C-alpha cells in the first residue's frame, strides 16, 4: 500500500528524463514496466520520493539488426523479445528466456532494461546475456557508457548502474549461423522464479555457458565440449564448481541449487550442441 | 422431470462472470472511512506503552485505538469451539492485544482515517514500546521443560491432549507378523481465497442498528458473537454476507478485526471499512494442517492391519477464539478412516506456538488422517511385498457392514470402499500400468502410479456450540403471482448451494426452477442458521428446504383438488400443473393455485386450510450422538463421504521435479443434487489437495518471522501444473438424509496427499525412497533420493 507522498514525472524526452533522475537521484526511482518495483512499493519495502517514468520517452523501445549483433532498447517488453523474428532468428535463447518470464500480463508490461537493472538473481535474461557476451548501454545526464553484461552484475540486485543512470539498451551478439543455443530452467510452478537456470551458446566444441538462479549473480564459463558423456560431465562439474556461493531459500537449499546448476548446465550444453546449424 | 440430479449452471454465473457481483469491498456508503491494523513485528513481546499522538495528528486520521480502550469497552471474543467442554485450555482473546503480542501479525492497534492511504500512513507513526520476550516456534521444543510459554498462566504449551487406548494394542503388537514404524508430517498451509477477508460496519444511532457486511461464512454466528463482544443485543445487529470470493473454512468467525471494525464504527458514528491485504491474509488469516505423526503399525503377513500406536503433534499456533484447533481432534477421530483396526493407542498433543492461530480449512484435519493411513498402507505393502491395492482391500470396512461403528465411536453411515477403489483402478488403467511404465523407461522417462483413499465426514455438530451445529432452517414462500422465494440459514461462499437448494425446492413444489429466487446471508431476512462449513448446506439446509417445500405442496394439492372438484388422491402433478389422474386435460396451473390461496382465503377451496403459502422449517440431522451416557458413543459427524484417488506422475530423478500426468478420483457423496457443481467443487478440492501435497507451505524462521508474505514465496499450483481432472462417481445414498445427500465440499483434498507420495515413490522403485513430509517440493524429493542412494551405498 503506497502510503507516502512522492513526485511522479513522465518526461517525453531522454535528456529530460536523465536530468530529472540526476536531480532526484537521492530517493528517486526509474519506472519502466514496474513489475518488480510496484510490488516492492505495495509491500512497503521500497519508498521512493520521486518516480521517473520512461514510458513516454521515445526511442527506448527499438529493436534492430545491427550487423553482428541486435540492438534492443531498454524499454522493449518481454513479449516483444519473446516473439520478435529478429530475436528468434539470431538469439533464440533470449526469446526462449523471455517466453518463460512470469505470466502473459507481466510479459506485456515488464521490460528487458528493467529486468537487467533490477538484477534479481533468478531473472531469466541474466545467464543468457552473460553467455552471449552482451553489452549494456547506460546513460546519465553526464553521458553514456557501455558495460559488458559479464561485469554489470555485482551482487544480489546490485549492478554497475550509478544512481542517476538508466539502461537505455543492450547490444546482443548474434548466435553464429553454424552455432546452436539453448536456455533451460527449473522452477516450482509456471511463472515462478527459477531455482536454477542455464544458457548455452555452442560454436563447434566451444561453449559459452551462463548459469543463474542458484547464485547471487550470473556465472559465466567458457568450456570445451564435444558432446561425449565425459565432456558433458566435465563441463557440468565446472559449472558446479563455479557456483560455490550458491544461496538457499524456501524453494531450495544452497546445496540443492548448486546441484541443480550442475544438472541444468549440462542440459543447456547438450541442447545447444544438438541445435548447432 | 426431477431437477435433483441435473447439471443446472450456477444461478449466480451471469452476475459473477460479468464482474457485477457485490463483494465486501464493493460496498460503498456515504461518509465511509477506512481502518488499518498495526500488527506485532515480534513473535512474542510485552507492550510497555503505545504513543498514538503523531498518528492522531496526521491529516485525515479520525481515531487511533489501542488495547487499553478495547479492554475497557468490549468483552473477549467468544470461543466458537468450547474449550472447557472438551477439557482444553482457553484464553481471553480481545480484538486488540492488551499487554502482550503473541505472534507476528497479532493486532496491536488500529487507525480509522478518511481514506486507506492515510490509515496506512498513520500506522507508521504509532510508536509502540515493545519488550521482546522469548518465543517458541517448534511444537516439540514447546513441550520441553523450560520452554518459553505462549500462555504463561497455563504453565504448559499443551492446549489439549488425548491419550486413548482402544481394544488391546499390546496383544495386537505381540501377535503381529510384522511392525512398520515411521514418521509423516504435513505442512502448515492456508486456503488463499481469491478474496481476502474484509468487513464494513455502519451504526445507525437513531434506529440503534449496527449493519455489518462481512466476507464470512456464518452471518448469524457473527451477529451473535459481535453482540457478545460489544455487549449489545444481537437483535440490534444485522449481518449481511455479500458475495464471497472463497472461504474454505477460513472465514468462520470470529477474527479480531470483525468486532474491532464494528466497535470503531459505533465509536465514530461513521461507516468503517476494513479490507485485508494479501500479505495480511498470509500472515494472520488463519493457518491449518501443521501436524506430525509418529506411527507404529502391526500387521499380519496377509496385510491385515491389527494394531496402531500413534503420537500426533499438532502445531496450532497461538490459542484464540477460532475453531481451527479442533482440526487436531478431528484428525484423531477419523482414524483409521476407511479401514478396520480395533486396537490402537493414540497420544494427541495440540501444542501452542508463537505463530498465527489455526482456523478451519477445507479438510478440517480429515486430510491429515487420510495421509497417515495411506502412508501406513503403502508401508505395509512395501514390507510384505503385497500389492498396494491388495493391502487396502484386505483392510476395508466392507459394504455389508454399514452402518459401521468405528473404534473412535464414529458411526460410518454407508459406503462401498472396495467398489470405489476398483472403479478408480479401472479409470487409471491400473492393470496395464506396468507395461506403460516399462515403455516410458525405455524412452528414459520415469513414471509412477499412486493410489489413496480419503474419508471426509461432514455435517459437523458439536455439543454446546452455537456455530458447529447440526441444525438449520429454510423458509419457502410462494407469492400470489406464483413465484417462489427461498430464504436459507445456510450460505454460499461461491460453491453453488443456492442452485442446489433451488433444485430441491422446485422438485418439492413441482414448479419450474425459473420461478425460484434464493436469498442467503442476511440475518434480517433469512431464518436462523449456521452458514456454510463442513459441507452442510445441501445436507442440512437442503433437507430443511425440502421439508418446507413439501408443506406448501401439501397445501397447494388440497386447494388444487378443490378447484378441480376431485379427491386429493385423484390428483397428479405434471409440468407445473395439477391434473386429474387419467384425464390430464382437466388441470389447474401452479400459478392459478397460488392466486386462489391468496385471493379466496374464505372461499370453498380454502375451507379449513391455513391461509398463505409460507413455511419455515428446521432440520436436525440423524446419526449424531451427543449423549454418550445413554447412547454409548459420542459422534459429531452424521455423514461420511469418501473417495478413491489415483495419480500418474513423471519424476525427473536428477532434479526431483514432478509433473502430474493423470489424476482420477472416484467420489461417493451419496445422491448428487447437481453433478456439474459437485464436479466443480471436486476440481477445487483436488487442486487444493495437490497444492498442499506438492507446493504450499507457510514458513517461519526460528524467531517466528514469517517467510511467506507473498505468493512469490507461498507457492500455489497454477492451471499449468494441474492435469485434466478425471472424475468418477459412485452413489451410495446416505440413510440419514431425505435425499441421500452426504456433502461434497471437502472431498478431493485428502486423497491427493497420499496418492502423490505413493506415485512419486512408485516412479523410482529401484531406490528405497520414503516420502514422509509435505510439501513434496523438488528439493525435498531430490534430498530423499540422495538419502536413499546414500543408504544403499550407491553413488549419488
């Protein structure tokens, strides 16, 4: 229940939005889809003094083919990521990840930029973005900068974002035509947060692996895997070792989550290898 | 034609599907104010002082109330389940904590403001000086010497206990071929109704009437309890139950907020609305089922169960005025459910802890009893090598043994347990399953089949209770225009009993159901009654309705015979007309007879007949035994529906993830008034059963803080997790109700618990995995697999 006064801004230009955010960086919050922020406000765990909505800022919801990568605006909604032909053709694992986020209503409101900025450890995009070596484009009143996804996530719901910065977009490298990819997750029910999830991009016998859900921030690993049982086991074991700071909660102990990181990493690699063109 | 037995769509469908129902939060009154409740952040704390000045100074705030004012101006909330009558300990529970808060969420203070935003904002401005006290959250620890006491004046945390020996358990264990022993526990859960609780109170100082809209199940009981709590005449209170978005027992009175809201409305002279948030509902809306069992079962080599020794521990949270803790007694009382076992020794401990109190929840303890017995049956099958169904067939109460006197004193009314099990085995393809399983294994898929019985006694009637009561009343009125109003003492939480009762009345009157309007949930217009719980609305309210309709029909037949100038014996009723037998063209219409009654009371057709067409009739259940000294037994339940469930699951042994592939239930609820609505109730019951079996759990940390404040943490199954539910019916009419109805509101819950445990174990027969704790979450199943493999020395 939102019970305290706050200021609400709905700027219609990016520089205006960034200026407002700079002015209100102490206690201000950015609103895009609001799918994580509004529940937090309603539960009383978040009490912003100002809310700057990006929803009327033009140019943040583009999705285009930029040669060797896709450029996806921060305000692109999950259902677009899920269904866009460019994403499905060039980063199918990203579309797969988008398609299993929460439910239909959430996917029509929630944004990829918002999810990345919120950095929930169980968010579906995170292992995909580190597996693909995506770049996060940030902007503030004082300029723009790029951060690799592999360096962007710092801790549970903590990122490289400064208080007055927003995620304006992502550059997502394409999966090569001869490569294959997969995204797999374990969750208790449809739409609930992943206990463990894994993304894999395979080119030849080189696999770029992202593991999420089990750990505070997504884990990235480059492994070599020829598809043999022994090589799959070795890759899965590497994922297991990399998840030593797995955390536990009601849905699974740390021990369980770490074990699931092994199981789902193996499955993602196996499926990515099988999907090679 | 007869309406009873027809699948008539629910009469409220059009209104509810259009979103045009009136739920409590839809009630809007001029000058409405809003109440918010400050809740204890501690599991146990002394309240040293409360400073309300800053909250009162906030613009829009009308009043802040604390425990001291409540103590001075109101009475304790009456118990709905008389603790003294059953030798249990009780407490004086007020609408606000007086000097001590006993669980996280207990109501400490309340604010009424012009709108809900100001009310919630003011909560943050109330300064409470708490002295934190030691809390206990584990029921076993709560029974140990030196444990913190939830109620220091008791000197113990055991609220109620039962130590009962039936037959000769020592001899049974001595002569047994084998004994199995183990533990079983079911998690703390809640009902998660789509509409949380809420109420609106409005005081008219001139009429001196308090009107109280409440998302409740029992308006008349609420009226009586409010009157007692507020110290006023119950006739000065009108309780209206608007549409209710699910109740499941958890909306049985009386919670702290109900009298609190009424008190504030009377104090301020303004209408007050209180609407619970989802987080509050999970925290304070009533919990259930948190029960653990330690069992020993003695058996013969042919699978016959000959003795049970049992320790039952129910973690009932803090003591309150709610009736939920009685579930722990019902669990014991149902044993050994559908089986025969004359020798038992039971030790039941209903233990208080610093957690949310139990309130009634669908299943009311019967679910836990079924879980235990089905786990024991599977355990005996595992030890003897007999088929799981064979052990059950060996132990069933047989169809020719009804009415069956169970060891607890319960008188099981009727049934055919082996028939139901055979039927569900046919539905699921029990005989062919091994081949299916083999084939799945060849594809790398692990599937398993489980079965379980459930026993779900209904129509609860407790001596001395003004809520759990085996009587009810219904009024039927036929208007001069030939339309029919039915006013019931029972209510509907959305389950459709108004439709079933209309069917019963239409049959009784011989009229079209379109003539019938049903009015429920208003103490001003409806006759005295106890509302809905324990599946009583059709079996008690419906029976009263049938009797009242017959009164009116008897009178209309006499008048119709007069109008047709024939003897009543020569009269037939066909399609809304009273006709001369054998000469159907000589007829008078239903509406014409109604008009004749009202318009010619002094005419020849009404000679010697009481005027008007109105009848209020009461129904008292048979097969209830409240006089043990005379009747030789005590039994609170007249009606004993049961079911047989079968499930097929696929288990991912690497992750412990389970998918339910098929789910079948054969249910015997006696005569079914409306198959469509009975099935709809079963769908909900099975879904809640599966939820409790596999997903749901209210969790606390050791300090008594809730870990399940939202649906992100309290995991509920969605439509995706539920398979198509396959239902079969078997109807053994109840001998003690006029139509043979038994009640279907709680069926489907209990069987899910055992069936899913059984199915998951069956999927991995190569390992000796025993599932002993609910919910069957992937992590728990994975851990059980690891344990079993470790025990066998196999690599994990």
